[in-house]
């Protein structure tokens, strides 16, 4: 593996984990599209899957009442895992550069949703159908792009769930879809020893970034910081689009 890529990967993981620690989110949302600029989606996911799972587990445990949240959201989590296995299966067999366009679309969707406070009233009107739809579609999207939070956030907002429930559902869905994804990668022999080494090694980088991010959490204007992050994501999404079109 090229030294230049390892340096870039280390910096991306360090910065995105620092941002995650300081504002509460950002590790997967930032690191996935940035690393994908230098390699394919499947390689990107296998390299960052372990540290993102650990961070999500820490977030879940910090919110408390893990089993209560699991009992409350077990159906949608199960559907997400099934969808994730399907999405990962598609990723393994096709691993197309055009999957980066899906990732770019998810980023644009997230930014647009937060900008105009987009509502999806059909979720409240048809909660059961929405649960099935979000579970399966969200799982497939997570399997293909490593991003699912925008969909779960919209779902919980429309159904009037608390902030705590929103955080728990987003983290639980991400964590369990990654478990399904790892199992699928291992089954098809796509989780290489190199990916395992890089993924586990990056946990130390994530720990450093999180530590210093949490340290300054109370010293920064989180809203201003989030705006800067959204601008960066907007730029990254367009780079993904242009890169894929040129490809």
C-alpha cells in the first residue's frame, strides 16, 4: 500500500474523530466520502468499519438504557440488518464507482434536510409501512455507502421521538448493520488481513481524536462548527460527483 494513502487516511480518521468528539457526530459521515475520493467504496468501508462500530457502541452506552432501546426498536434494527446484508452483497459483486454517487446523494439529502427542515409527513401517516421501508431501504443504503443517519433522523423526528431515542436509534441501526456487513464481507472473503490490520490500527488514532475533541467540546461554538462541517461535506459530495462522472 502506498505511503501517501496511509498518511491521508490517518489524517482523515484523526480529523473526523476529533470532530465527532467535539460536536457528537461526524466520524462515518466525514471519513467515508473523503477516503472514498482515494479508493473504492468497498475498500473504504472495510478500512473504517471497526473504529466506527466502536465509536457508535460508546455513544449507545453513554446514553444508557441499552436494552430498553433495543426492545423498543428491535424490528427496524432487524430489517436494517437484512437490508445491510443485501446492500453489502450488491457492493461485493459490483463494487462500482457509481456507488459514490449514492453516497454523494445521501450527503446532499442530509444537507438539504437540515437546511430547509424537510418533513416527510407520510411517515407519521403510515408508521408501520414507514418502519418496514426505512428498515430495508436504510439497511441497503448503509450497506452500500456506510451512511444511514439522515434517514433515521427524519424517521424519529416525524414520529416525535425524543432526542435520546433519535441518538439511540441512529447508533443502534449503524452498529448492527455494520455487524451484518462484517459477517457478509467475511463470508465472501472480502475482509482482507490488510483491511483488518488497518481498521484495528485506526482505533488508536480514533481514540486520540475523540479524546482531544471531547476536551474542547465545551470551548467551541458547536453550531458554527457544524456549519463549517456542512460546507466541507457539500464540497466533498461535489468532488465525488465530478470524480465519478470523469471515471
